[in-house]
C-alpha cells in the first residue's frame, strides 16, 4: 500500500453540519457497547485496594523483569509512533499545536524540549503536548480496542521529552513506555467502558492521562510513597467528553486523544516532584474518585487495574493500524483493496459494505478517514489508498466525481457478524462490488494489526518506512528503524529525537 506524504494544506475553516454528527466515530471510537467487554463488579470488588500495588509497580518499573516479547512490542510501538509523527508533521492539528507551543514558550529555556518531528523547542509540557498532537494528527497511530484508547502519542511523546531533558537512556525509555501503556489500558477497563459512556466521559481522555503520568513518574524516579499523590493529581485532570465525536477537522480529537493526556499526565508528575500532595488513597477511599457512584457498579472491574500487574501486559492488547484510516473501517478498506485486481474500476455500479457495530457512524462520518463511502470512492477512483487522500477533508468536500460515486456505496449492518455478549467486539466486514463483469465479494474477518492477529516486525517496519521515507529519505528512515530495534543499547534516547527532526 503506497503511503505518500507530501505537505498537506491547512483544511478550510469549520462549517456547520447536521446533528447526525453525533454518530460520527473515530478509530476505536465507536461508542462502547455492552456486547463488547462488559464485566460486572465482582462480589467484594469494592474492597480491593489498588493504590498500593499500582504504586509499587510504577515505582519499580525501572528494575522489574520484562519478558523479551514485551520488550519487542515496546520497541515496535515506539517506532510506530515515531513514524506517525514524521508523517503527520504538517497536518493542521500538528501545526496549530506548534503555534500554540511557540506562543507559550517558544525557544524554551532551561528545561526546553524538542517538539518531535521538528527542530523547534518549547517548555517541557508544551513540547510534549505539541508532539502528542502531531502523533495523532491523523488516523495512523496505535490503539487498544478493549480500552478505547490510543496510548502511543501521549506516552511516547512524554517519554522522549523527559529523555531529552533528563538525559535518560533507551532502556529507561522502553521501561517507562511499558508502564505507561499499562495504566493507559487498564484504567478505562477498571472504571468500565459502559460506565464511562453513560457518564459522558471519553475513555480517550482518561487512559492517556494516567499512562503519561506513569511514564513520567518512571523516568523521574518518583518514589513509591509519592505515587498516591500522582494518581490523585491524575484523577483531578482525567477528563474529555464524547463531544469530540462532533469534530470534523481532527483538531479537538487530537487534543482529547493525545495532547491533553500528554500535558496533564506529565504535569501531574512534575507537580508531585515539586512537592504537591493530594488525596493519596483517591482510588480506594469510599468518598474518592474511583469509588464514586458512576464507577461502583455497571461494568466496573477494579480488580482489572492490578490483576497480573507486571506479568500480563497491555501492550499485548494493543494493535497497529495497517491503513491510514479509522480502526473499525480497516476491514472494509482491506476487503475493497484486495478486490481491485478482480474488478473493472471503470464499470463499478455499486459497492455494499456489511459490518457489525455502529455502521451508521462510518456511513455518515464528516471526517474523511472514517467515512467508508468516501474511502471506497477514492479507492475506486485512484486504484489505491494513499495517506493524503484518506485525510483530505477538502477532497471529500470538493471532488465532484468522488462525491457522485459516493452515492453508489451502501453501508449496512450485519447482525451475523456481531460478537456474543462478553466476547471481544467483532472487527470484520463483507464487501460486495458489482461491475460490468458481475458480482465480486470478499469477507474480511480481521485485519492484520489487531491484537488477535498482530503485525510482524517486518510489517511494522515496512509501514514505518512507507510513512517516513518521503520526508526523511530512505537512509534516515532506515536509521530510525535500526535505532528503535536496538533501543536498549542507546546510552541517550535523545538520538531518536534528532533522527526524526526536520
């Protein structure tokens, strides 16, 4: 799949759009359903104390045993995030975030950090914020389907900002990233995906705050006795509503999914390092945040927060996006691309996509990378899917040939593809194309990259080269791949920052 990445012009200003936008969703952003992971609070679950185990885990993350397969996953997800940053450097969410960072603290100061993908500097928190916004400026970074979070942008951005300013090694960065993914993935599932939905709180705004904070605490060596304060600061800053579903230009979405979590989580760690205190048992206190009415019942599962902590890892629940589109749209895109050699693109009469879940969201989405009618149309028109067109709001709005072809694409719900209650949500699609030659059909039960069917190292490196090569050149892109592959040997992880700077 070619992923050409030339400079992308700033998208036009926000326009009014219909109230149906409430149904729009992003990668992994389908509103959680009880047909997915829904575990009732176990008897006695409210009595489980979680602060102590979490504190010991985070404080000990720099010396804990890490299995080789977890190390490998951490290296690959760091590479995947760096590639996303390089590819998305000039998209609007990235450029406006840099503008903000420059206005607040451009040039930096004593603790200045590089805004990843550039040679510009800003204060530590502003740089991490802008870097995370860049990493999620398009639908290409990693995701945890079971938690409805996308951890890489916030966690990796914070890790590299601190590595640069505190002189941390590749080994230390890798360990901090593992800890960050643990909290980012576990916290939403412990609170309950459905509980968060009913409360109007977006998982995407909760998990990354705790994940970034754990990463920062690991790298600045916060002692176990202070992690309770850290978690308390996170509870005050965990936020984000499902209003981001209304976003069209991907700016508010990048803020909620990435920039906000990076800034708030890092700031929580820095506040505690400076002496701030909080309600140290806020996750256990009967009157604390996690024990509030919203998270006491329903599908809350406090035990999940600490179950097998340090031996079962959320990185194993984290997927890669094979294509530069929203997560639930990937099977349909994969199916249509695989049919291209069989069909006559010039005579396509109709395309029908049957899928599980909230199919309407991907039929009507105003965001290009989530709209299956638009994505299908550009695949047929161009004979491929490239990074720029997949994100182009301008093309979706102004390309009359594409807009006309969209009327031939139908998105339908297929109940037969739904998962049984309690099972992982289905990620599949059936694509049917009718052309002058007849009917062509492809059923895609999954796309390689989902946790159940992971990408290989070769797959991830190939994707990274496709994303980074056009901007960095093949030589530098290969150097980034090689540096992450031997991350633990880097005495200074700052080298990664320089390798992706343009």
